C-alpha cells in the first residue's frame, strides 16, 4: 500500500506529464531513484529530481531557464497538488 506522500508524488507526476504533453514535451523516468527527464521537442533534456516533502529540483545547469514554459508546466502541477493537500 502506498503512503499519502507517495500518492501525492504520483499525482504530481501525472499532472506534470499532462502539462508537459500540452507543450510537446515528454516526462521520462530514469534508472536513478527520484530522477526524471523532461525531453524537449528539440531532443534536449532537463533533469528533474524529487527531493521529498513536495520539493522538486531542476538539475540541468540552468537549461530550464531558457524554457519558461517547462518551468510553468512543472510549477502548475505542483501548485495544483499543494492546493488539494490543504
């Protein structure tokens, strides 16, 4: 049985996947625990790490800064989930 925290992460990932799909990006799980790749339409990849406690960290040396639509898609998913918790 999954914990509430695991369910929240799964829900966030599902929303991120949907939001990213809308901007022609893909969310892909890596072989590393808590690490995903966002594949951009041009093939570039942005690493995204779940740091626990509802925190997500971009691990791509700033690539995400030149793709504000990706940041917005991720933040929208996290924001939607955090509103459901309260």
